[in-house]
């Protein structure tokens, strides 16, 4: 695929993603920043993404923006509304001044919510029944969405993408992984439907593909439309790489400009997402309730006892998707060294998405390019995961932390 370029040079060359050209192949992956305590973009969020842009990434992804209030996982999560646009424009302007592109990750929680919905109405999902995540927060049940619900939510994704474009974002990333609503349809762990949206993987992909189609129709000529896709659910009975390959071919046919390949689910297998054990002691220390601490204890019991971090832990699964499609793919999962970046380029991946390594060192890409370092010093301890509940927002536990005052100031003063 990339025979004309030496692997050592390729990561630092431009790449086309739909209508967008990135200055290099490095993308800051969407990872909950914990910097919107009132649901509004703050100066902390602006600074975080400006530093990533200044540190050399081709594109930075603002994480986890809900397309509707009933799609929020947490009350302090970003929810895309017209009044957010001026604040988000401060962020995209700051990123653009540093030469990088800005992407907004858009999502809907479905049943993966801590929010009680109006009246007794349970949150919508692929199937009805007990709500494994919500019951820790008093949201005990979920209901199967009807086609009218799906049409409404697809419209909300399209409207959120239009607002993202108005706010100056160059791309949106539709979140189809990790157990959120669209993944609740994709995964047999949560989709037990017997209609046209359940059963085989083609049917399970029908609703996520319809969301992509509406977003493409809304903004496709003016911005890149990307998707985050789990290559494996990481537990028995869930999606396997071969299922993800089928979904990827459907998304390619619908016009997705880039797939970022991730894995794991927030309830059933969060350790699979990170490739290493969760920092349960730190998570318990910041847990908002005894019920939440109980959930973390259950997580400890389910985590494979022999789990140890290894670099490129999604590579085998991601290869299956790479062989199934021709479209641009971003690899994510345990990339720590420039040697591994070059290996991934040789394997045919177009971009490299990084999260923890860039939280540890926002200037990692620039340092790789200059030769100052060849290996990230991130130790994959996942302590940063617990820090999304820190009043100052996410940061590396080995670093100085953030200024908590910045999370108390909205982006546009």
C-alpha cells in the first residue's frame, strides 16, 4: 500500500481523510477529558487540546460529546447544543493556530447512562431488560428502541455534526464502540432483537450504518466523517474480528472516511480496551458512591488474573479488518515506540491513534520526529483513567497535574 515511502518517513507525511488533509499520521484518540464539569467547554479543555496540537499531532479528538441530553452518560459530560458553539470555536481556533485539525467525537449513551430519564421511561437500547450499568445508579431497566426512536436519534447525530461544523471542527467521529448505544446494536452481548436490526452482523449494523448515512448527508462534503469501531468485544459471546470486518465493509460502502479501530466494552471488558488491569484502587478512591465502589469490586473479580500489558495488543484483530477494506484505518492499542509506528505503517495502517502516551507527553509526536525520544515513557498503569473524575481533569499520575482553576472557567469568557 505504501511502497513508495520509506516506513521511517511515512508517519510524518500528510494523509487524506475524506475532504480533509492531515499534516501527519498521528491522531489524539478520543478519551474522556473530565474537563466539562458543568457540561460546558472550559479553558482546561482548550488548553489540553492546544497543547496536543502544539505537540505535533495531525488531528486531536475532543471526546465523548453526547448528541442529546438523554444520550448523556454523566451529567458533567459535554452535550452538543447551539449554545456550546462559541465555546467550542475557541478550542478549534486554538488547535488550528497550532497547525492541527480538530475532530469532535459524537456519541449517545443508550442504556449506558447514570441519568434518570423523564418519568419512569427507561433509556432506549437495542433490547429491553435489566440495565447492567444503569442499575448501579438507580436506572434499573432499559427498553428496546422502535424505528421511530432510531430515526430521531439518527437525526440528533446529524444535527450534532452540523453544530460541530459550525464550531470549526474539521471532522466528527461517530462512536460505535465500547458499549455505547450504537455498539449496543452492533454487539450480540446486548442486541437480542428478532427484527431487521437483530440477528446476523449485517442486521446489527443496520442502525449504526443509518446514523453514518444521515451524518454524511448532513456534512459529508464539508468535513471528514469518521467512526470508532470495536474490533473485538474481548469476552466470549461478543463480536469477534470477523464480525467487525463485516461491519467495516458496510461502513466503507456508506462512505465513512476513516475507521479508528478500538475494542472492549465499558461494562463487560474494560480491561480489553486498555490492554492492562484497571486502576481499581484509585477508581474506588474517587467513586461517587458505595454502589459505584461495589461495581468496581465486581470489575476486579472479572478481570483476567494473568492480564499483562503487551504492545500492539489489538494488532491481530485489527489485521482482520485491514484485510477486509481498502479505506483509511487508524490503529489504536499499545503503541509505545517509533519502531512500532513504522511497523504499523508497513502493515498498511494509514494513521496511528494514541491516548495514554499523549496524556503522559503531549509533545510525544514532536519528540519522535526530532529524534529526542524513540520510546514513550508511559507505563500503561491506567491511573489517568481514574483522573477523569479529578476536579482538574485528566492527567498523567506521574506528572504535575492540571490547574483546577481552568476547569472552573468556561472557554469563552
